[in-house]
C-alpha cells in the first residue's frame, strides 16, 4: 500500500512538472504572439498617424470648408488631369491618376498654408516624388558631410550638412580646437538639416541656459504657441578665435549656428557672402501617395545677447568681411583656403 502511494506521489509530481512546463511554453508562445501583433499594428498605426498628423498640422493653418470646395471643383472639372503641370514632380510618371490627384489636392492645401502671413514663406511648402528623394538620399550617402584637420597653427572644421549628427565627431578634436590660433568653421553650401543637431553644436561653444531662439507656431485663429530653445550644457570648446565661412547657400540650421555663435560670443568673425535667409521650421511626411511632403510648421526669431530678438527670414545673415567665393576656388585645398582667409582677416 505504501509503495502504491509513493508511486502515485511520484506520478503526481511529474505531472505537475509537465503541467508547469506546458504553461511556460504556452505563456512564451502568447508573449511572442503579442510582441508580433504589437509590432504589426504599431507599424500600421504609425502609417495611419503619419497621414492624419499631416492633416492635423495643415488644419491648424487652413479653412477646411474652403479646401473641400476647391477639391470638389478639381474633381468636377478634371483639373488634376487637364490643367495641372506635373513637371515639378520628378519621377511621378509611374504613379496612378488617383495618387497624382491626391498630390495635387495636397498642393492646394500647401498653397493655403500660412496665406494669413501675407505670402510670407509660402514657397517653402513643396512636394518631392519618392524618386527625387531617393536621388537626394543617394547624393548625401556618397557625399562627405564632415571634415576636420589641424592646418598650421589653425584648425579647420567643415560641416557641410546637418542631416547627420557630428557632435561627437567635433568633440574628438576638442584638444587641437582649444589650442588653435583660429578655428575656421566652414558652413558654405550647408543647406541645413535637423535643428537638434545644430543646437547640439551650439551647446559645445556656449555656456548653459543661454536662450538661442524663440520658435513660433502661428495658427489661423490668431493664437501663437511659442517654444524657447536654450543651451543645455556647459561649453566644452573654447577656441581663441572663431571664423565662420558662409555663402549664399548657407541656410536653415547652418544659419542658426552662425547667428547664435556670432550673437553670444565676442571672438567670432563671419566671412563670405550674405546667407540664404531661411528662418523657418518645416515638417516632412514620408511616402504620402508616392511622394514626400514638406510643410511649414513654424517660424523663429533668434535671441541677441541683450534679450532682443531678430528674424533673418528672407534677408539672411550679413558677413562682417565680405568675400565672393569662386566656383571650385578652394575645392578640398584647405591649406590654401586657411592661408588666404588669414591674409584677408589680418588685412594683408
């Protein structure tokens, strides 16, 4: 009898162990399925939100009743087929009429965005086909966006785009930058990029809690939402003298860096040509009916040291020492560039 009970206890223990393993397997399976489903629906939700965030941004600026009437007019008169010039939409021949219509309808929306600002900055709203975007991405992927080198007693820092983060790259050269006679920051032909990367670069040179810009989102109802950008860290780079090289293609985030350093430091000289003059923020929505749509989201004013604000929109930032760059004059010849700029600055 005792042997039978022990055998039953053994079987019961093994059964319990088997049940536990089965429960664990089941729970793991359920967990994996949940993760998979969350990923799947997360992607779907992101795509859903991408489309509707676009409309949310646009609805902040426009009268939707007016827009719907215009879209109805387009549909009724087949304007999207007969009258619209598709030339600006590079690589859209393979898009369906349905997609092209939605792009055209969106173009109508873009034309209305910020019309309440008396036409200010409207031309910064634009549509690029996926083909054009991919072409530009390929260009960036094969183009050097950062170069740094000690040249004689000076240091050259070339930042040719803010599409990539270069904060750590710059910090790698903190030693030679801080002992150089002059730090040359080359922002020529820099069209800008992500503002956050520009702010990070500014943080390297300025002390903490210095106001950089005031970003204003102005709605059709006349209300303003204002966001202040201030430096977040103590200065890590303290060069003796900074020379910023700019031209007419220095724009957006590159202009933010130029203005902020010049406004808040005493040892900055801007050399070159008047900059582009893009004092706005934009949002880009990817792969919307076969294209990328860039929409003006706000405009900003730069802080001066005395607390006043300045907008360089459409005017650009003037150079303290004017110099008209010639095509390929210093193409990768950094030694000659630094030598000539030193003579220009020193008046020799």
